[in-house]
């Protein structure tokens, strides 16, 4: 039989499993009913009848939703909508040793973008006590004229404090996940190794911007502070 004719007469097979389809249907159903955290979802038997599948398939699909943190079981209530711990799930797979090189580089990029973009949050929420704490952190750091990229202990202390000052708990959790990946990529050989590093704005100068400057000055200062990382990223 002619292969082209055979292809024209047959539709490509849907290789997704029945449980995959039911899982998608359940998520779609929850969205259409506009259920929110704490709301009870329909019982297994009702879902099975509505979707035309067995309760076994429904049960497996619901198990997946529980593993994703979308629903949880409550005594005398059944399954209810819950607020998923997004970063809790992500942290389990954010091991730099098991991520693809391209993914690692993209995570590296995310941290650079976040730290340049946090200026307005910092200026809105920073206090005199925060400035004093940052001054204490940078007191023993070497000057930028030594042309080093960064010391991981200094990075964790200084940039961790910046994330804390933003007052955004989710951003702070994300930073804790990003730092190990950032350090891994920095030392892995995935990025270009520059023969001569450029001068950059130091942590001490960034504190000066926070105390006496503007959000725009801080953004530009942070961009300069990270300049050597951007150069290694784009000049591979």
C-alpha cells in the first residue's frame, strides 16, 4: 500500500494516557467552577460519571493533583482545593547536577535579571537599620579594584540581605534556590572565562546608592556590579 495514501487515511494517534486526559479535565473543571482555596471538589463517583471513566482512573488523577499540591484530603470533607507550595515542588528538582546545561544558563540569567529589577522594592521598604546591617556586611570585603568576580560568602550575605529587605517572602525563597545554581554555573565551565575582568561597582558602592541615591542609580549600579557575569554569558 502507498505510504502517503495510508497517512492521509489515518489520523495521528493520541499518545497521552487516559489518566493524563482526566487530570487535564479535572484542572479545567476546577477552573470553570471558579473554586478557591478551601472549597470542596466533587466526589470520586460524581467525577467518574461526569467524565465517563472508572473511579480507578479518577483516583489516580486525583493522586497526581495531591502530589502537585493542588488538592488535599480533609477528614469528613473529602478533597479540597489548597494553595500549592510552588517553590517547595521546584526545590526538589533544582539540583544543578541533574539539570541540562541550557537550563542552568537560563537560571543563571534569571538571577541577574531579578537583582537589577528589585530596585524599586528596595527603595520603598529599606530602613536605616537595613542600611546599617548592609554596612556591617560589606565592612570586611575587598575593594572592586582587585578584579574578582565574587566571593560566594560575600554574595550570600549581601544579596541575601537585599532579598530580605524587599519584604517579598516568595522572592527570598526563590533566591535561596537560585544561589547554588548560580555558584555551580560560575565554576562549571559553561560560561566564557574572561582573561581580564572589567571594573565593576562594589557592594559598598551599592549601599551608597541605597542610602543616598535613586532607584535608577541603584539599577545602573547593580547592572555594572553584574557586568562581568553578563559578559561571560553573552560572549561564549
